[in-house]
C-alpha cells in the first residue's frame, strides 16, 4: 500500500509508482495531510465527493483546505482555502469545473477548480448543512439542514423554494432521485414523501414499515435507476422499498455484530442497467460491508476495527471507493481488486467435473459441491439450478473439450455468449479478457533481451515518416517496432508494420510487454500467409476475400471490376491498418472484442462485411480517387451492423471458399521464449537484406566521401571567407581612421566656437551679475526703509496703547470714587436707621420707668446725652458730604490737566514725525536746527500748574502727581527715540546723496 503525505504542497503526484492494490484490502493509495513546522499536526479530512466522470474527486479537511485528486492523471491540486471546516461537498454540477461546499458558518459557496475563484455565495440556512443533492441535469441543487431544506437554481444561484417544517419533526435527508425529476424527503418520524421537482406537487407517500421491524431511519440510498430505496438506522435491519410499487419488499438482517448503520451506498456496475445489486453498508464498528441484495451474501468488506471508516463515497462508474478513515486520512480503494476473487469461476466445480469419471461420484455429492462452490459467487438461485441441469446433461455425454478453457478461470464459450448478448466486453475487464483470450505468456526475460538490442536501424528515422505529436507514444512505437524487427528480420522491411501496430501501441502504451505480445500473437494467427508474396501484398489472402465477396455480393464485385478496382484497393487498406483508419476508438475496440474471440478467419470476413454494408456509397463511386478516399477515411457506418454481417457470413459461406478451411486455428505464443517466425520467402528477404546492406554500405561510403569533400570545401570556403573578412576589416579600419581624423578636425573647430561662445557668455554673466548686485542693493535699501517705517508705526501703536492705558486708569479711579460715594450714602442710611431704633428704645424706657423718680431722672440725663451725641453725628455727616464734593471737583480738574498734557504730547510727536518724513524725502537739503529741550518742554503745560493743592485731598494729590511724573517720563523717552530715529535717517540720506558721485568716479 502506497502512502502520500500532502504536507505543505499545493500540487503534485498522488502516487510515485504504478499502484498495484492487493486483493486483500484493495487500497490504491492512502492520503494523509500533516503540517510541517515547530508544532506539526495532522489535518483531518471531513468530506469527499466524486465528479460525474468518476476519475476526479474533491476532499476537504477541518481547516478549510479543499483538494482535487485526478486519479486518471495522477495529480492533486489545492483549489481553495475557505478558512473554515466544510460540512458537505458536491462535484457533479453542470459546469464540470465547479463544485459546491457547505461551510461551518451555515453558508454554501460555489468555486471553480480551474480559476480557483469564488463563483457564488448562497446564504439562508440557520443551522449546519449536512447534505447537498444535485439534479441529474446539474441545474438544481437541494441543501439540507436539521430544520429546513432549500432548492437552489444553479444557473442564477437563487433560492427557488424552501421546505419549512415543525420543530418537533426534524429532517433526515432530502435528495433527488437519479435520472428523474422527483424529490424524496425523509423525516425523523419515518415519513417519506415524493415530490415533483417543477411544481412541488406531492406524488405519493410511502406507508409506515411493519411494527415487527420498525426502526428509525437515519441513512438512505437509491439505485441508479431510481426503483429501489434502501433505508437503515440504529439497528442491524435493512429495509428495501420498491418505489414503483410503493411498498416494502425485503428486510435484510445484517450480522449480529452490526448494531447501527451509519452510511448506505449502492455499488454501480456498467452492465446492470442501473439496477444495482451490490449495496455498501457502513456500520458503527467502522467496517463497510458490501452485500448482494438478491442472494444476501457478503461479497467483500473494507476497513477494520483498528482502522475504521467514518464516511465513504463511490465513483459513478463503480471503479473507485473513497473512504475517510477515523484517523483523518483518505483511502482510495480499487473495486476491481476487491472483486477479483468474486468474478473468478469456482475452482472446486471444475475439479469435480474433471475428477468425476475416476471417483464415480453420485448426483447428490455433485449437488453439494455445486452448492458449496456457489456460496462465494453472487448469482441467482435459478441460474444455479440451470447450471446443475447442464452438469447433469454433461454427465451422460462426453465432456467439453479443454480448448474453451482459458487462463485465469475464464471460458471462451461463455465469453462468446456474453459478447453476443452485450456486443462488447466490459471496459474495465476488456484488457484482462484480451490477455486471457490471446493467452499471453508475458515473457519478461525474452522481451527484455529484444529491448536491450536497442533501436533497429530501420526505424531510426521513424518520426520523419510518421510525425507523431506525443513524444512518449513515438518512443513506445519505435521500441515496439524495433523489438519486432529483432524478433524476425522480415519486420524490418515491412512497410505497413507501423500502421498495423500503432492502434495497439496507443492502447497499451503503459505496458510495452503486453503490447508486443498482442501484436506478435496477431501476426502469427490473424496475419497468416501475409508474407508469402513479400514484398507484394498477400495475393492469396486477397483472393480469399474476393471469392467470399463474389459469392455474397456479385453485383458489388462486378462494380469493382468495371472500374478497375482490385482487392488491393478495397481490401488491403483495411487489413494493413486493421481498420484503425475507418473506425473510431470505441468501434475499433468493439470489433476486436469479436475478432479475438473467434477464428482467425473472422478478420477476413470483416473486410467482406464492411464492403457489403457499404455497398450503397460504393456503387455510387465511379472514380478511383473516390474509392481510395473511402477506404482510408471514416464513414457513416454502424459497426454493430458490420459485426452482425460478419457472423452471418461466417455461418452462410460455403466450406470450399470459407477462409477457416485455409487458415490454421489459434496458436498462442510459447512460454519462456518466443517462437521463430519464418513464414516468408527467406531468399527474397535475405537478398533484400543483402542488397539493403550493400546499399547501406555504399551509401555510407558515399556519405563519408561526400563528408570529406564537404569538409575540404568548407575549409576552402572558410579560408576565403576569412581572407575576405581580413581585407574588409583593413578597408574598414582605413575608412575608420579617415573618419576619425575628420571628426577630430570638426571637434577642434567646434571647440574654438565653443570657447568664443563661452567668453561671450562670461561677459553677459558679468553684466548680469552687476545688474543683480545693483538690484540687490536697491532691494536692501528698500527693505531697511520699510523696517524703519514699521518701527515708526510700532512706536505710534505704543503711544496709542499708553494713552489708552492712562484713560483706563482714570476711568477706574472715577469708578472708585463713585463706589466710595455709594458707600457713604449706605452708611448714612444705616446711621438714620440706628437713630430711629434708639429713639424707640428710649421711649420704651421712659414709659417703663415713669413710676420711679430716680429712674426718670437717670432716663432724662441719658436721653440728654443721646440727643447731644446725635447732634454731633449729624454735623460729622454734613462735613463728610462737603469733602466728597471737593474731591469730585479736584478729580475733574485733574482730568482736564491730563487731557491738555496728552494734546501737547500728540502735537509734539506729529511735528517730529513730519520733520523726519520731510527730511527723508529731501535728504540733500540743509537740516534745520533742533530746538532745545527747554523750548520743547515749555510748550507742554505742567500738571502741577493746573493742580490746586489747596482743593485736593493729600493722598489724591500724591497719586495724581506720581502719574503725571510717569507720563512726563514716558513722553520724554518717546521724544528721545524719535530724535534718534531722525538722526539715523539723516545719516543714511547723506550717504545716499554721496553714492552717485562715487559711482561716477
């Protein structure tokens, strides 16, 4: 058993040597997926599904990796990474490269295996999808979850219908019946309904199973013809329903070790017309048992207790079984290997028949042997009885000749009966049957000896005459023809041998030994007497064909004669190509099924039958080119009709002209060494060989002499070419030298011109530099002027800010005075209130002390003192009011003095700024003399002169004097800055007046 680890590879080969599955387990290859890294782990496969051809399958693991395995091409490819586990797969869509995958997030996606792109994304399920069923046309799909089933249109990927059910009744499975338009829905309460796909009309409901064998159905399977439904569950009973009669017709009891059935699937067969007889049953122990439904016999089983199976899928043509094991690996089984022992005839039956005369067994003993021998072979009981009767008839007569017995337990008569019934052998058994019919010895040592001799000289240039696109096929054809030429020398001179061998080489290109032995057997038996007239066509064989044609269709033969068409034109092209030019592959295989199963004369009769069946188009041909075209190209002819005509000719042809009387019976190749083939005129072949050898030697001598002359001529030509090249090189060097001298002179002239242009450019640059310097100087002066103007504007802003701050301070002082006045008024009202309260208290005391004289006197004195104090209080309040009015008068006087001082400063600054601007505009005029500080300061009114110290409060006067001093200091500082600015402007103006004189000098 081969094992393949996918690892981190995205593509590669499935197996690295040709698989040879054992009959015991039938495993072709075991596929595992281990990740490589610091922590390696096993990725478990979860689902598997085959495509419509059965040669490709897809499998998904629990990390969302989906692989495609091409069993025919021996390749695997990673087609998608879904990043989540898959719950169901379907690969049999209308577009062969697309597949459906149900994911763990309850969605269904459609991908393309070629482009590896997402085709569609379908949502709608609210639980995990565990089943996807695709219609036979590939147009619709049904996805099933535990709570609903949904019908999808795969052309638009839109949901058409949704099956909603009560939560108490769950869904087991909803699927399409094969090759029909019916949907079968199976629920957890064992109810099964059939629906019409287009209208969703309920067609019927299956009745409830009998109570004696009532089980809860969990798994289902349907035959390919849609007639039988198999159902199973947690029991060892299987229920078989006939869907046409809508009733339960059989209950099969599995072995006692089967307690529950996990999966059911029918095993297809190419020759059962869809009525599958073999059912695969996967039980809880991980073993899948295949049983025959008719005989209820166990045929074979896969899996074991140690390596159990979790799920399986069977290819549509029934060749492969893909099983996901409980350890997460994937096993591919060969059904042919598993059924090899079953398909063999029972050896005990043959031995009993042969040993019967010696041991003289009774009829009862024979029946026991037949019954015991038939236990292993799945056959119907009626057939067993029929064969028993046949054996009884053989007991009374002579035994059948051993010539019908073939290797591997096959019987030629039975094969002929099967061939007449079906018209051809099963595709998967054809090569096996051919090897048995031809009794190939498989002489590996003898064949290796022939191959080791290498390629025969006659076929060294085979690709020139027969250009084949496939290099492998050309190589196999060359080896096979070389082996035939080494086996018999005549085949090296047979011109039509490649045409005869090519179809067999193409068919057996993977097994060259079988290919060689099939061709050798064909030549020995079906090509008898072909080489007696070598190198001419076999006139004797063509005469046999012409005689048979004359007997069965004289009109057609006369038509050939009238148009000068001989058997070399209407028979020999068919024979030398063994009909490969006029038949398709399937037709050719079907024809050779019959040729290998009959007498060697069958091939010659096939030529006659082909002409007779084509008599209508042949009778309409009148030109020789038309006849040649007809026998070298495919024609619209039914091969089944031709084969039936061949059998008719074999039976109705008279013995005197029948080819079987002139041809020997079939003779197989000998074991160990191949027989000597010398059925040809040896002297002609030897003479041709000698002549060919002489011609080959003469040709070799001629080729050697011609090679010598050609070598000499080549040397002379080479010398002449070298001389001419030397002279041409010298001439080129001379011309190159002259060209270089001219270029040198031109470069010198260009250099002089460039120097002149460079000097002019330098002058221009110097002038530009002077202009740029002057412009820069002007820009610098302008920048300085702008900066001075900005400084003046800043000073103006600062003076304005100082004036604004002074006004704010004066306003704040006025607000303080107003607040003080308000406080005095509030105190006055408080005093008046207290006075009123005191008067009320005195009145109360006088009324309280009226009875006591002493107390009255005291009260009067007390009231006198109170009245005296109240008078003093009123005089103090009057004095304070006058003082507040005086302070307000002095504050207004201070504001007027401040306004006059600000006006004088502003006037002085305007005079200074105007003088500075006038001086900047007329720098060359004589500078006016500045007045002294006393004159400038005399213009400013003194704050002290306006203040009347006699009318102000001392604290207020001190505050106002301090502010006046600050304002005088600020004004003097501003006057100094303006004077300094005017001096700097005057100095620059003088420098500017002197600059033109310097430039002129």
